[in-house]
C-alpha cells in the first residue's frame, strides 16, 4: 500500500495554474480553487518563479503530469519536502 502524500496549502487569495511540466511554457491543465491544498508526490527543478513564498525553481508534482510552482505552496521549507521526480 502506497503512503498518502502530505497535503500543503496553496497561498490564500491565489488561483494557481497547474501545468503539464515544470515551467510556464507548459500547457495549463487546470486551475486550483481558492483555498486549495495539494499533495506533493515528488518535486523537480524547472523554471524560476517568484510567488508569495519567495523565488524558487522547485516545482511540485501534485498528480501525474500536473505541476505547480513551489513558490505558491506553503511547505514551510525552501528546499525539497518530497522525493525528486524521476
């Protein structure tokens, strides 16, 4: 049985674009609702993004083929909180 990923809150007041890869050049696959929380299955480096939680090139994989910039997710860390995506 796989462990359930910890859920992290998205910055309040933001509707965050979910992309098919770790950068703004990837297609938007959906938009998160206000007040959403997301599981982080794995993380990978990509485009540098500035958001409410700082500037980072870390992207969080929240589902298969779905990424959000870590700068919009409150993880309490500036580094990895999940395994590197393969």
